[in-house]
């Protein structure tokens, strides 16, 4: 999950672009795994911690 967090915070990739970059099958899979481990969606994580 750390690599996803780093990409969310320090890259300009959209959440839709991250699965291809990180070898997930699709956005839903990445988002589901992120929320399962972090108890927050990837988009909400980015919004909360990026600025």
C-alpha cells in the first residue's frame, strides 16, 4: 500500500491511471484493496493528505 500512497501524494496520476501503472487489473480492484487496508478510499486519501 505504501507505493499507492506515494503515487497518490506525489504524482499527478489520476486514480483511474494508477491501476495500469501499478499492475492492478482495474480501478475497482485497486480501490477495493486500498480501502480494505486503509479504511479510506484512494480518492479521499489523496484529497485529505495531498495539500
